């Protein structure tokens, strides 16, 4: 809790939202005023840990062994490397919150211009509010189905109501929910991890995934972790401007890395245990556990999915408000959360039948666009390092501000990397087509191409 600031006359400014928990947030993409700033960087630790102690994270490890052909130790190395890189950039981007007081996609106006930012902000709205919302809701629905024998569709509808409700209330309630979900999720998944490692065949040989499988697992882990990057400052933008920069970067990076790393490695270990034939993904993960722990894990899978999707649906709404469109008064942040949740629910319903392969493809697609986006955004941060914050902040609301090199670099990175290096079931690029064991480095190529091109174009005379 911080002291409310005073205006130029010395009058104390009373916040309308402040640190109230049971209050519907009304702020959109506009900068958060100093009177509304509150909290501490520590809250970012559990806010970014809780959403990743869930089954979607487990499944990154599972597909690294079952789909990509790695043994446990190879999978672990790929998972840790991809997670570490995605967590590092997440900490860096979280610094934008106290600095500018706006969502991450609104910060993107520096890199892409006001109108050019429509593209990445729109893509992120779809990825978070439809794609990720669907992925996590499906895993929770399967868990509820396994636990109660309630059919998948009613299970899905029960889960999404809770997810939408948390995002609807807003920022402060999201932080508090994640805080109290964290210890329960951590204890249950660690217990499941101990049992899993007791049963796992950690020394078993993989299915010959080789370097190609390693690169696929790396891309999946990096895509999953960096997939949170476009929402980094959404949850740090209420922090006071005076918040410690070191802690503001450290806590979200650590929360993200530790949770994703531990849970995905547990998933890799579980994939070495033979599952019952025809079992759903969640039933396969809990099949070797004693009955009492299996039920607890299923409850934790549901809670973890709700934790993740509260952020996904919230950040999707933040991305839409960052588009800068003139929306009717009734279509505020909370209403947008509901609309995003409905769209995500429809996508989840459609993917109930083939969730595993749909998730594998989705993870790689995330990496395909996040890589080039990150390349442009990080170069822009480097180039503006010595520009006064006041000068930069004034540019955020300038509808005439354009930055064509950002969009050019983003699209070029995607156009070069995807057709040449993509390695998916439905589309194989030129390189993996010639060398099937090559794997997938689309995200790395996209990042490098977009970052390098933007650095050149941005410095060129205009």
C-alpha cells in the first residue's frame, strides 16, 4: 500500500480504484495516473508463477518426449533453455509497467506506430483470448470430466464462467486470486512430481528425436514462455514509478521460469510412464498416482487453468483497448473480457476432440509471431534507452505517430522464417523438407531477421 500523491497545490489525490480488490476496474489502455499507482514488485512473483502451474505446462514436457522423440534428459535441457530465454525477456518488458503505466500492447506503438500497432495488438488479442483461453479451458474441462464424470461440454462451461468472472473484475482481483492459488498449486504439483519421478523411467532411450527433436522442444518451451511477453506490463502498470527496477524485472522472470521449468520437466518424466490405452491427456498424467493425490491433481489442473485464463482473457481485453479504436461507451474493458471469453469458449468447444495435436501446432505458431515481434520491440528499447521518459510518454497517445520500419521488419521476419523453416504437420518449410531431422528454428530466424532489419531501417534517414 502506498501513500496517495499530491497535486501541484499540495492537495492529496484520492484514488477511485486504488488497491480495492472487490471493485470492477474501469481503466483501459490509457496511462494509470500516479494517484492510482499501488502495490509492490513482489506480487509479480506469484502472479506469473500460478498461471503456469497447470496442465498446459505439463504437456510441453509430454510432447517433448512422446511427439518429438527425446529422452528425459534431452527434453529437460531443451525445456530449460527455451524457458530461460522467454523468462529473461519477460522480466525486461515488465519494466514498461511502472515506466509508462500502460498495457504492453500499447507500448508497442513506439515500435510500430499508432496505426501499425493494430496488427500485433490484434494478433495478441486472438492468441491470448481465443487460442490460449481455449487450450487451458480444454485441459480444465478434461480434468473436471475425469474427476466427476460430468460430460466434457458442461465441464467446459463451468470452467469458463469462473475464468471470465475473474478477468471481468479486473487487475487487483487477478493479483489476489493468483496469490492465494499459488501455495495450493505449488504443493499439489510438487507432490505429484515426487510420485511421478518415483515411477518414471528417466534412463530410457528416446525415439531418436536428435537435434531436430531438441529444436522442436526448445521452440515449444520458448513459444509457451515468451507467449506471455506481450502481456508483461499489463500486470506491472499499476506499480509506482519509484518501484525498484531490479525487483520489477526479477520477480516476474523468476516466477515464470521456476514454474514453467519445474512443471514441464515433471511432464517430461510422466511421459516415460506407460499410460492406459485411450486415456484422456489429464487421465494419462494422473493414472499412476494414488487415488487421493490423483483427485487433488485434477482439482489443481482446474485451478491452474482458471489462474492462467484469468490472465489470458484480461490481457486479450487489454490488447483490444490498445488498438486505439473509438469504441462505444458500453464496450469497456469488462465487456470486452466477456466477448473474448465467449470467443475462446467456442474455440475450446471445437478443439475438444483432438486437443493434443492442436496444442502442439499452437505452441509453434505462437513462437512464429512472438519471435519477430520481440526482435523489433527489444531493438526499439535499446535505441530509446537515452530518450527521456516524458518525451516517450507523449508519443503514446499521438495518433499521427508512424513507424513503418517496425511493421516492415515484423512482416519480413515472418515472411522469411515461416515458409523456409516451419516444421508443422500441416505445413513443412523448405529446410525441414530437404532435411527432415532439422527440427524447427523458425522463431530464432524470425527474431534475428526482424531485429537486424529493424536496427538498420530505424537508423536510416527517413
